[in-house]
C-alpha cells in the first residue's frame, strides 16, 4: 500500500488552512502510513501566566499528531475521534519551534492506538503522550483526490 502523492499534497494543504490549526499556528508538515509530523512556532498566545508554553498546547499537538498518524490506515471515507489521551510534560518551553512526531502503534477498523513525542528545536524531549482513537464511518474528508492509496 502506497499513499497517493496527490492525495497527500491535497490533504496537507486542506489541514493547514483549516481554522483550528491556523488558530494554533500549527501545521501538518508530513503524513505517511503510520506516521505524521506537526510543527508549531510558539508565540505569546501559547504562553501561560508563568511564561512557559501552556500544557494545553502540548496536549493539542499530541492529540493532533496521534490522529494523523493513524489516519492513512482507517477505511476510506471514515473519520476519527479521540476517546482517550494520556500525556506527560517532561520539560518546560518558553519559545521556539515544537515538533510533534506521531506514530501509529495499532491501526484497526474501529479502534486505533498511537503515540507522539514532542521535541524542541534541539531535538530534546519536551512531552510524550498516547491516544486511543475511534473510527467514525462516513465522517471522512471530501477531497478532490478521492483515492488515498495507489493501486
């Protein structure tokens, strides 16, 4: 199974102009079977009162990277929803680029499980999390490149 490059290009473009990723200054950098990478350039809007990146920003990165890491294996025309998110904050961040690397551990027809590591620009581990996701048949994206896998 090989992802259709046209579908990947269109998917990344679609995600990166969607309202929430735009609001978070977060972008889907890459997606493949069983993996996804997101990037977030931190700004003042991401900081909590003590001047460090808010935990909710890390949770959002982990949630989003786990989602996209399993996406290419779910049945075509389906969507996903997170049903469990567990994470650990390992190092505070005040500024800079955050990189979330998601990896599918198990992609099933109804339940999937994935993990994400969040790294800073120096590739230091900032946070780690896991997510259980449920497939939602009929809730998939409507893109022009309908087939996401090449034959």
